[in-house]
């Protein structure tokens, strides 16, 4: 009887070194608050591994809990199955160690800070930390809208791999991502980012480097004007929101959108834009400032322009 020789089939495949690598197989996120969680979900849903960095184990567990809760909400609306949720969550890992970003093809900074000066310093520090651990070809991006990428990347060794990549995370069905190349960004990096956005089944909105980009500049003035009309008694908030939804086809009215974004974030946007442009249309309404002082920030505190339950669902009665 002839001798049977058994060899592992892997020996006949490409070596690990020579196997083709997906352009984006793993993405890092620094800061996994509301925005970071949305980015993690969007990326993981497309089959890409996600590693996010947070300040503590407690914040990691909170982020994981919040992501699972949002996926549960989608399951309850027949948007996915429990099996889909398990697969998505298996792709998302949290860490407190920047060293775990090694091997990422793209890292997105998505932290939240109180004011522009602090934001620039903190974000520059984050960019430097990321650069310490990732490959020199790894793309480093910010989700910030009111701080330009050229300024954030100015102290890095490899400035050419930095972009601004703004995920519009407030509306769950938002199909666009704003992409901004900085002064140093190479054509190759920009083209790779375009491929990444398309991989997520999103539409690229190319934007010239400018604080606020397109989305934040438009929404800041819309929310401000809605507040002015409310204070003048032109209409109540429900009717102003209804006008924008039913009359102009918006997914959310300005007050509903402000609550979803978070009034503290809206105020920060406006303060940054007013400081940058000096135009009164960007100066935050006294109504927004008063609500922020009262910690009535919207859905995340269960009270803003409207009242919400613990799952973020609007309770239908007037404040």
C-alpha cells in the first residue's frame, strides 16, 4: 500500500508576509464618547476591526454598554438581528494603552474638550501619542469640525498623513462624510481616505479647510435662529421643529437636533466659530447658554429643549 503523505494546505498558499492586505482592516479611535461610539458602530458594521482608546476601564465599559444599547435599539426596530449584534461587538475592543493602536491603518481622534485653546493643546498631544505607536503610513484623522487639520498636525514628524474626517453621527441614516485635506496632506493619503469612506458606503463631501466645514456652520446658524424665534414668541418649539420636518423635509427640527448633538457641544461649536469669524450669527443664543449652565444638555441628561426617558426617547409633553 502506498504511503499517504499529509501536508498542511497552508503550505501551498501565500506566506503571511506575501498575502495581500486589505487597505483598511483595522481602525483606531481615540475617545469613545457619543461620537466615538457612532464611528465604532459604523466601521464595525462594515466588517472592519475597531480598537478604541479611553482614559479608564470604567469609561471603556460605559462605551461598550452604550454601543450595545444602541444596537439593541436597532434590533427592536428590526434593523438587525441578535446575531448581527454579536458579530459587530466581536470586532470592537477597548483599551487604555495607545500601544494597542499599533497595526491600525487609520486612527480617528474623537475626543471632547471644553474650549478651543484646551482642545487644540489636548488634540495635538493626542496626535503626538498616536504617532509614537503607529506605522508611518497609518493615516491620522480628526473628527473635529472647528479646528483645522493643518494646525493640529503642525508638530508631527509625518504631517502628510493627516486629514479631517467628519462623520455626521447625529442622524443615524446620514450618508455623507466631510473630508478635508490639510496643507501637508498628500494626494495618496487623500485618495486612500476617499476609498475608506466608500468602503463604509458613504458619500464623500470634499471641503476646503475652514472652521465649521459645511455641516456645523449651517446647523449652528439654524439652531441660533430657531432660538431667536422662540424667545421672540414667533412660534413654539414644537411648531418650529414641525415646520422644518414636515415643511422642508428635515429628519429633525433644530431643537430636536440640538438635543441630539448636546447643547454643550452646540455652544462650543458656536463659541469657536464666533471667535474665528467674529460674525454675530455664530454667537451662541442666551437661551443655549442658560440651558448649558443648568446642565440641560439634551438627550444625554434626559432634559434639553425636550424631556427624554433613559433610552433617549422623547417624552411627548411640553416642558
